[in-house]
C-alpha cells in the first residue's frame, strides 16, 4: 500500500481539481474561455492526458473534464490521441531504461500475465493482454521492454483496445449530465461486454 501511496495521493488531488472545475464551471464560463484558446488549448489537453497516461494515475477524471469542455466526440477524440501519445512515450522510456524500471513500477503477477500472452500468441497475444484486467500503462511498459516487440504492433493494439473503454465512458457521462437512460444502457452494455471478455480471457489464461 505504501508503494502506491504517492499515486493515490496524486489521483485524489486530480479528482479534487476536476470537482472544483465542475463547481465553478456550472454555467460553462471557464469551458468557454478554454475553447476560445483554440488550437493551443487542444494541444495542452492532449499533452496533459498523454503525460498522465505514462503514470499509474487513472486518466478517467481528466477525460470527464474534456467531455465537459469539448463535448462527447471531441472529448473522446482528444483523450484518445493523448493516450496514443502517452503510449509512444512509454515505448521510448521502456526501451531506454528496460526491465529494471518496469519491475519497480509493475507488480510481478501483471508482468507474468502479459509476458505469457505475448510469448504464446505474438501480436494477437498483446491485443488479448490489453483486454485483460491489467492497467493500460502497465501493459505498455511490459510490452515496451520486450526485445521482439516492434513499434507498429505495439501501437495499433493500444489504439484499438482503448476505443470501447473511452466510448462507454463517454456514454455514461452523457447519462450523468443529461439524465437520458439510453446512454447509460448503451455505455453499461459496452462496458459489461468489455469486462466479460476480460474475465473470460483471464480465466482462460489461469486455467
């Protein structure tokens, strides 16, 4: 627990900052100012979520902030692009610092899970590993240090695996803000399918 205390603290700080933003932006005045920044604001948003996605800190709260500022489609798009950039950064870091860094950041069971899938199934194994209940940043670091891992398979599996997760989060956000039940049902359905597949794959791996 102590090992992750810094991550938990930073995540709580991020949650408080986002909650504070929502409180003072009830009439969209701050969102309007940020949107008025144009391209500069978009770049800042993408870079920020990209940097955070290289750490164990979950990016969901920041994504919700982007949904508030930019709307459903652009909020998801900017978060997704930021995640892709973060994945590229992780690949570079992992290649530079190797196994020592990964073993400091990632639990041994998670390393073994991802490693076994990739060794057995190659690129498809990596895609499956990204669907398992293992944090995305952890999979990125583990895959990044594998000598046989090429950039393109590493990248396209990361791009695809986050789409259903981000879309379902966006739909659930629509329900929370508009009280439209169809969005909750649709978002929950996508999430249930995603989690069920993760559970089934994880059970297959451990059996």
